[in-house]
C-alpha cells in the first residue's frame, strides 16, 4: 500500500506542476484581477479548464505547456501558493504516504482556489507600490508642467495614441507610454522610468470598472481629451453599456474648465460619453460635424490607407480604412492644440511606420498571405479587419480566405449575441475558420458547420495545408505555439 502511494505521489507531482503553471498563466493573463478571473470561470473555456485535472500529452512539451511570463509578481504569487502547499497539505500529512497522497490530490483539485487566494497578499503589496509610483510620477509632471493629451474609448486608444505622438514628435519633444499601457501602475511606472521633461505627454486611460480612470486622472491630470469609440468591450465586468459610458466620461470630468474634448463623430456613443462628462462644446474630429474634410478614403493594392485632404493625396502605411479615425484625431490635435501646418501633419502621417500594435501583413514561406491583427480583439476591430480581408482577397485573387480566431472574452451575458453577429459577418467573407479558443465557438460552429476547425490537432492540420492561394486573417489572441509555428 505504501509503495503504491509513493508511486502515485511520483505520478501526481508533475500533474500538479502542470495544472499550477496553467492557472498561474491564466491569472497573469487576467491581470491578477478577481473580477476578470471570475468572468473567465463563468465562460465555457473557464469551466473546461476548471474540470480539466489531467494533463494531455502536449502539456509535457515546452511548446504545449501554458505557463506565465516570469515576473516578480508571479514569482511572489507562486511563492504564496507554495507556502500554502507546504504548510497546509504537506507537513501535516508527511508521516504517512497514503495520507500525503490524499492531501495532494485535494490540493490538485482545488488548485484554482489556491491560486485565487494567493492573489491577496500581492494585491496589497501591488496597491502600496502603485500609489508610491503614482505619487512620484505626479511629482515629476508637476515639476515640468507638460501638456497631457488623454485618450480613452472602447477601441482605438493605442493606435490613436501612437499616431498622434508621431505627428507631434516631428516638431515637439513628446513622451508616450509603450504598447497598450493604460492602467495606473503601467502608466506611472513608464513615466517614472522614461519621462525626461518632454513638453507633451500622450496617454491612454483604460478601465474595467467605474472609478479606474478617475483614479489615474487624479494623479496624471489630462489637459485635453480624445474619445475614440464605444463598444460593449468588457461588458461582463462593467455590467452595462451605461457603466462603460460613465467610466469613459471620467476622463472628461477630470479636465480643467475650458479644456478641449475631441470625439469620434462617426461613433454615436462618443457623443453620449461627452454628454455624461458634462462638456458643452466638444469638437468632432470625424463625422458630419467635423471641420476636417477628407475625401477619397480608400486602400492601395497593399491594403494601405490613402485619402485626399486639402487638395493633396496622402498615402500612409496603415493597413485598413478603419485607421482613418485615428488619422483624423491626429489632424485635429495637431492643428487645434499645437498649431501644426497641413504640410507638417501630412509629411508626418506619410512617414509613420506602424509597429506591432497595428495590423500588419506578410507572406509566409508556404506562399499564404497573412493579415495579422493578432493582438486584442473587440467587435468593432473584428469587423474592420474583415473589411481588409474582403478587399485583399479580391485584389490578390485568393481562392480561399481563412479566419484564425479564438473569440472575444469578458463579454458576459452579451457573449452569445455578439459572437452570433460576428460569425454572420465573418461568413460573408471567410470560407473557413480555425478556432483557437472556446468563447463564441458554438455560435461560429452554428454558422460555419463543417468549415469550422477546432481542437489543437484539427487547427494544426488546417494550418499545415496553407498555400499560396490562401489569404489568412489572424484576429485576436492566438496561442503562442500555434502563432510562432504556423503564422510567422
């Protein structure tokens, strides 16, 4: 009996490590937030992961093992879990192999709860560190008194931030946060580490709940605001569209009197945000009320945005017409806030080289053409990417269009409805779908039937078949093992 227990302990140990690694990675992906973790557990993917106590063969490979990035916080959370393991499940039962085995089986089964509990000490430490870094960032900004352009919305924040920053940087000293940094700690840490007294700061203000933008703006006060758009992104956490509107309006309420607010007039939701924010005369940078008159918006043969403004044809390197909103914001901010000439703005836009935060295109060694929008996904961005797929499929004469997609998370009760809408839109353009997630899979299966491929083996097989007559749209998060092996 004891020998059998020891053998089973030897078998159980790697199973615990694999499950632990998977849940730590999930925790990190959900930004150590209980609300996002709970929403994940309520999703189809979360429920499947919760009851998946046995690893599969791929979990024993480096490519197939889901694991967190090594950071100080994840190490701390892991250490707290380890202390719980030793103190609560090993030491009290170490004198008996059968009892120890039973204890570790229980630990293995409730590991998601252990990981969730392990967050608490790190939350306390994180809050203390965040407040300290925020105060230091505020002191630095107060010393130099820069103009702070604040950007918020459900989509388009990062692209708008980077394009505006590039335009302004051609004449001014500009600081902006990297990537999609838009929460208190990431913004403040970036300022403390890299701000050197630049005249202008361009920032994103993001939120999952009401009060989060207000908390950031309390320390980093905006001088003007740009409202990019409104969608039911993170609806499962916000609870309602009204709460999203209220959260985004906090940026406007943080402004000083007579500060300017610029909004995307093509999205009616941005006007609602302005109204809730209490601004009297917001400036539309797009839509019928915009003073910026742009015409002939289209794409060149590579799918890159072009348009006509002030009698000049402007050719950018941005893939997709949906970036016209961010371009318009840069035009208005450049003119109205900083006095740039038309020529200065145009030259800056044409020289802008999109990076990883933008849709990129490339041809694979097997000849397949890839449209890579494999970052975060939202309903508006999904439909915009489909328009690019439709355009380039026709332009390149591709025989087949494949969508690689894993669903949109944090949509809560609206998930089924939104994914049904997205699947119908996708069906009008894509011939097949390689589904790499669980959320929304049923809705896409109902639309695509046998043309939807899910499960690691089926997806891998489909991607191995890619050839020069196929165009591929990568939309949203794709597992690293699949992305790096087949789509780069």
